[in-house]
């Protein structure tokens, strides 16, 4: 897994408060909110970068909602 993938996994699993996002009761966060928070934290990522990271993860550590608006750790 890439460095960005490891970082995103840690944020979505253990430390969302580190970048100022709040997960809902089921672990979901809106992708736009996540991307803004990542940029503020000095780890900017585009939606395309995020989609590529999710698609390339062999262990499928991330789930994107059916409508593509939210993401969570799988």
C-alpha cells in the first residue's frame, strides 16, 4: 500500500480527529469534507487521486458509497 493509502487508512480507522473530520455512526465521511480536511492538514489529494488509491488497494481497505459521495474504512 502506498504512503497515502496507509495515512488514509489510519485517519479513517483510528484518528479522524487528527485532520478535523467526524465520522458518522457507521464510519462514513463525505468525500468532499475529507478532501478539504486533507488539504488543510498539508496532505492534499484530488478526487481522482482518491479514486485511484481506492481502486488500486488490493486488500480493498476502503468502501465508497453507491452514489460516490462518502467513504469509510472497510
